[in-house]
């Protein structure tokens, strides 16, 4: 949380190509914080949608089938309270982009599940691990509390 003790109003998740880690993180943050937190995601480079992301996010009731990867330059607004980077390349780019801005940049090293090979189930397990790690980290960082009845 920021030093003032209030949660941020906006967060940008950034990874290499905005195809796996950052869209997963953004979708989870939107699901966990449906009100009061503006969430976006972007990549350093342009990528193409990943069907494994769609599959593991559907397991959580989230539809990312229409996600269109975008770069940081594609964003209409770059004024965020927090930028969370999920890969070394994204972290370096975010620091470069925000060096003259009053924004907090955090680095959350996150494995790249696209590097895993094996059976479909082994690959899906790698994607699930990233999804679940990001969900836990988002809950902790933004002090998520379940609503009554959740």
C-alpha cells in the first residue's frame, strides 16, 4: 500500500508481450476488486493471444478469449498509481518509462509458462501455477478481503 495508507486507484500489469502473465494478472485483479480499482495490462512487445491462457482462466470463470495484446505505447492513458512488472524486460522498460513520473514500480518475478514443454496437462499445470501465484500475490498486495457470502 502507498505510504498514505490508502490503496491505489489504478494499476498497470506489464510483461513481455501481454499474452500470458499480464493479462492473467489484470483479469484476476478485476475479478477480485470489481469496484474502486482501475486495472490495465500491456507488454513491451506485441504478441498474439495464447489459448492456454484462455483455458486456465475459464476455470476461474474469466473469459479472455477476446483479449487483444497491446504494448505500453498502445495505452491511451499511462497515469497509474502502481506499475507491476512481471518479467525482467518489462521491469526495465517500466523504469525507463516512469523515471519522470510519480508512480510506484514493483517487480514481481513470475515464471514464463510458455517455456514449459511436455504433455498438454503438464503445460496447463504450468499456466495454472502462474495464475494461482498471481492471484495470491494480488490478494496480499492489495489487501483483498472476501465480501460476505464469498
